C-alpha cells in the first residue's frame, strides 16, 4: 500500500522573542523583497513592481523564489532565505496567493 507524507504546518516558536521592527517612513530608494511561492503571485508581483515604482519610487526589487517548500529543501535554502531577508529593507510574502 502506498504511503503519503503528512506535513505539519505549525512552526516552532523561537526561544527568544524579538520586538516589532519600526515601520518604514516610505519606500523611496528602498530595496523591497518579493518572496514568491507560486506563479500566480509572480504575476501579481509584476504589477506591484510597476505600481510601486511609479507611485513610491522604490529603489530596487529583489525576488526570492525557492524551488519547492523551504521546509523540505533544507539548510541551503534556509540560508538563502536568511540572506534574502538581510538584503532588503522590507518584504512582501505571498504564501496564500
């Protein structure tokens, strides 16, 4: 009989809590990260880039699109995700698009 793999969507809470970060004063000249999981969200990001560039003069957009679920891809992808987070001033995460 074939088996199925059940994934647990519950993350483990960090041992040390961090405070909230301060909101950005604006987007002008900032690096905005777009964390993409599905092609439909990629299409949304294309439009978002166009609109935010025109209206808020975002300096640069940085996209991160792992080739699968981060939890299944392991340490290398987790390191890429951490690097992505340090390279941007703010990020839009589209996990439910």
